C-alpha cells in the first residue's frame, strides 16, 4: 500500500468503493458485484457506503427482499443516516427492520499495538486480553532486539515488522492495514485491560449508532484521583487514520465520519490501566527525552493541535524547562479561548485546565491562576471540582477571601462527581475545608472558622498545617491556652512539625500566663529542630526572661553573627546583666537603640530577676 494518497496516509484508500461502483455502472454480473462487496466488507467490516451501494443495486433491479435484508443490517448500524433513509423514500419502499436478526450478532475485536523491546510489559498486556474471546491481535514491531516477539507469538499475535521513522501515527496506520474485525481497540504495551473488560466491551460494541468510544485510562501509581478519557475503541470503518507524530490520535478522522453518517461518540466503561509513567518506567524507557525530541516535528506538522501542545508543555515542565512550558501553556489557553466551546473535545479541555492550573500554582502565579480558572475555557468544564479548588486557592493567595469561600464550597460539594480528567488529590481530602477555614478566619468569621477547623482536625492525619493555622488564629484572638492545646494535639497525633514548635515557642513566650511552660517548650523545640533560627531565639528569650542570662547568650548567636538587630540587642542585655560587655560589644550599642528599648520593656514584665536601671545604661 502507498504510504500516502495525496496529502493523506495511504490507509485511507483501503476498501475504496471505486471498483464496486464501476462494476455496477458497467452492468457486470451479479456474482462479480457481490464478490467485490464482500471483499470490501472483509477489509472494513463497518462500511456503510458499501452497504448503501449494494442496497441501491438491489432496488434498481427490483430485488426488494435482498435490499431489505441488507437494509436491516445497515439500519442497525446507522439508524440516523439521512442518505440511507432518503434512498428508500426515493423508491417509495418501507424499511422493515428486524431487531431479532441482529440479536445473535457478536462483534469481533482487533487489538492493535506498537512495540519495541517491550519484554517487561508485553506479557502483562496480552494476558489481559485473554478475557476476550473473538479477537485478533496485531503487533507492529519497530525493531525489537529482546524477547518481545517471542512472547507475543505465544498469544497468537500477528507480528508485522516495520521500520521506525520517529512517527507514531505512521506505525498506528500500519496496524490499521491488517485489522479485519468489527471494532478496533488500540493499546500500548505498557497498558492492560482491567478485569471485567470483556463484559463492558460486548455492551459497547453491540450498541447501535456509535462510531467510537473514549475509554477511561487510569495511570497506575499516580497520586491523582480519577481517569483520563482517550479515544481508543472505534468501528473498523474505511477512511480512518491517525495524525500526530507523537500523542497520535484517530479522533479527528473519526469525527468526520461520525458526522457524515450521523453517528455519535460514546463515553465507554472499559477501563485501561496504564503503567508507563511510573518513575521506573520513565527512567527505563527515557520517555521524557524521547518525547521532547519528537514534539517539534509534530508541531511543525500540526502547529495548533492543542492536545500535542498540552503534552509538550507538560513534559517540558517535568524536564525543568518551566519558562518554555509557560509560554506554550499560555498559547494553548489563547487558542482555546478563541474556539467555539463545542469545537473543543471535553476531555482535552478539562485535562488542559488541570495541567495549566497545577503549573501556575507550582510557579506561584496566583493572579494568573485566578484569571485562568475564571476564563470561559475553565468554566466550560462544568466547572468541575478541580477548577473550583484552584480558583479558591488562587483567590486566597490574592487575599480575595469572600470570593474564595464560594469556590471552595463548590469544590467540596462536587468533590466526588465524575470528571473527564484526574482530579487533584487535595480535592477529596481535608484541604479544601482547611482553606475555607482560613478564608473565614481572614474575614473575621470566628465561629464559622472554628467550626470548620474542628471538623478538619478530626479528619487530618497527615499534616500539621491545619493545627498550626488553627492555633495561630486562636492566638490572634488572645486565646493562647486553647492555641497551645491545639498544638499539643498535633504533637500527640505524631505530627511533629517544625512550624508547630516555632509557633508554640512564640505563644508561650508572649503570654505571661504561660511563662511556666516557656522553658520546657523551648527546650524540646531546640532538641527537635536545633538548626531553626526561630527555636533558637525563642529558647534564648525563655532563658533570658527567667534570669538565666549566661545560658541564653549562645541561642542568639546564630542571628547576631548575621547582623540581626533584635538578637544583637538581646545578647547585649544578657551580657550587661552579667557585667561582661566587651569593647566590641559596646561598639554595637548605638546601632540597636530601638531594639534595646523594646527588650527592656519586655524584660521588665518577665518572671526572672531583671535590673532595669542597669539595662537602661545601654540606652543613650
């Protein structure tokens, strides 16, 4: 077969109607016409145009019974095709559709794969196909030097050797040449069909007026919840072909013929499990570098193809090329904003909004995150919970708390709704409610913030963050004892975070009623986090306030060595109380006058012994 027919791949010419039409027009014998029709249907079992030609041939020759027989079959396949119905109107004949004639029809399935050195995966993939009875397996091997072909042969796969030309669509189109069953399923070797696929496939392939399905694909080992929907199951129809040198798709051509025959696309239930993007697989295959090398060629061929650009930006980001990824994400968003909503594949839209939102969040571009999440493209997703969550996150970081509350409430409400792309893991955890509590706290909605935080702490088992923020809020209300109880609860739960100890050290040092706790809390804090500037300074402060000046001095040293004025002033007062000021120390006094005044006021209220008059000798 020719590689290309005009500007299209050669596969589009397979099962061409030319000969059948010529035979009919030339008045060839019935057997020649029927033989050619059968040849076409063998090449492409779903061939509405061939059926239409043979029905027209029978009707013209007054062979109405034969015409109705084929019409019944075609009506089952394409019941809404206007051209088909118009043909019978032309001859003033009713179509007598016998549904029972199709009830015993069990569609067969071609499974097409591309492989090169896939011995690690091929057995798992092909073993998952054992649950399907009527099938053929077509494997396009692009140069394996391992046991891939040996393993595939054990599953009766038809193996076609094919030279790799850095073009995935070319290899996929090669597999289409050999597919002879009613439907075609496209898999990668690092994928497998989930258990129960045989039942869902029968249901999907038996449905009338469906041109193809987008199937749920789950990335095994991913931290994301949910699935992607990918166009993988299609009728074996003439004219279908793949485009795209990388992240190839048959979807565009499928849409053309679905519209021509007035057919629909379905969202299938047959789940595909994908193992290819675990860290081990990425390292083994070098997928990232390989993909990046192919994207430029793919985009030269299809410069505004959103799905290719989206995957390119995603892989650039993973490769550390964030600025380049950012430019491409922005370009895609601009393209999608200009397109009609109905012209964008829903799962591509939703996946893009997810990827771009995560990227903007990661890069702390919060104002832009808000703008994107309120753009038409993002809102056209439903909006789904992901969009509400990222909108809420961005709004909080932009201090637009009132607006963030509504978005976060909608995120929580929709968290378990179905979506067309994996959802951010945070969406189904305590985190949206934690953000909601923070937003209410920032607006002064004290009771509502506390109510939500109390709920969050019951659920949270993996982070000290909500304990910290809740305690900080209580402390801002001068409810320090309650704040400390919350921090202790975090520690008792095994959430021994640095921020917990630092906040607690600040609270116990600032509240005279908690002064008795200050020495114990800060002693433990520096034991757990000896390299923390905060815990060291707070430890020094606690010792200083209790009159233990000599012990306090070393804990300020970390910051005084870097010229920090407040720590320098504290150290000078400690030395003054012990009459140990050096000439070098005296040179610093003039530089920290305001800080010395501040410490003098603090120490005057401290429980330990403090000679104010002695300290005031430092104040000029």
